């Protein structure tokens, strides 16, 4: 049976003249080359002054990859 290791990352978007951007391209491609697979993403929603959700300001992501033989033996 495959054993997995997990990690999560929260990213807040940056506002530009073109809209909101994440600047994730380089980082997420590097994580993928290390064997990490995105298994879940959840938008981070900001409330307005009345506590009502008004927009996505970021994302919470969960990644997994198979544990190495060293990790499963330890």
C-alpha cells in the first residue's frame, strides 16, 4: 500500500492593473518536478466590513507525493 506525505501552502494574490495574480508558475512547476501533486485547492474569501464575503484573495493548496523507502522504513 502506498504511503503518502503531504504539505499545504497558502498564497495570497497580488493586485495589479490587469487584476489579481498569484505568481505561482515558477514555484508550482518546481514542486511538480519534485514529485508533488496538487490534490486540493480552496479559495480564500475575504469579508467586507459587514462580514459578507466579497472576493477571492488567495488560495489554500494541499499537495501529496509517495513517501520514499527511507521514510516508510523509519
